[in-house]
C-alpha cells in the first residue's frame, strides 16, 4: 500500500495530465449499456471466429481497461474474498471488472491466444493481490506490473517471449501509451470504456487485415 502523500501527488499529477480521467459515473454508463446488450455480447462469444493471422502475443493494460478504477488511487487494501466469491477492499467497496471482461478472458485463453499484462501502476503488490483473488493469473503467460514506461514492459515481453513487436496486439486506455507503443511497431487499440466484445472483435479484425 502506498502512502497518503504519494496518493496525493499522484492525484494532483493525473488531474493536470489526464483531464479525460474516468469516473465512477462513466463506468455506470458502460455497465448499463452492457446490460442492455448482454444477449448479443453473450452470443458473440460463441459466434466470434478468431480471424487470421492472429497476434502471437495479445497484451492488455489493467486499470480502466480490465476494471473501472486505478489500483493505486481508487481502492484501498487489504482486499478479501468472501464465501460467495465477492472481492472487496478495506472500505467494503466491491471490486468488479468491466462486464464483458471475464468472458473475454475465457474466450481468448480457450482459443489459444497467448496473453500478457502490462501496467504502470504505483501499487504493483495490490494489483497482484487482486489478480490472485479474481483468479486471473491462469490467463496470462507474461506480466510486467511496475511503475515506469510501457516501452520497458514491451522490451521485456519481446525478450521473454521471442515475439517481435510487429506480431503483438495491445489494448490500453491511455493515448500516451497508444502512441508510445505504436511507434515501436506494435498494433494498438484505444480503449475508451473498458474492454468489450465489440472492441475485441475490432482489434482482432484490424490486426488480421493489416498484418496479412
């Protein structure tokens, strides 16, 4: 857990550099839309055929891509899971991913995609704990979770996996990361309201079209 002073500095810094920072109300809109189209999203899981060629490594950001909060600012450890499987923080706030994400992770893993996580969080131990409680580590072959640059994360990915940048696909909610990683040759998809089925389909089809 990071100190209150660091949290204050982070909050101040992000206020200046990220005027488009998401709020809980933004997540509610996303959640409502997803509930309104839950049937079609569920159908897509069964009907989406993986286009080819497919990325050899599919990399996902975490905060505001897989779940609607910043781990280092918006939730408070320690975290716990009750007998029903609900995960909460120390204030009783329920930890939930974006609605489509659990099914998407199952689908990607079930269809043979190699997955990686990349996060610049200032609270890596908290994020790792949440990944354990949500039982998500089973999906990811590679993880780079620490403050720094996304280029450092991707340099490690290509060294560890042997996959060149040109054969990676990356989903992230911050434009600075999209531009930074796009410059090194990775195909990037900008996430505006969390990862969902339509965005996943768009990304996989774009990769297949432009890398064929």
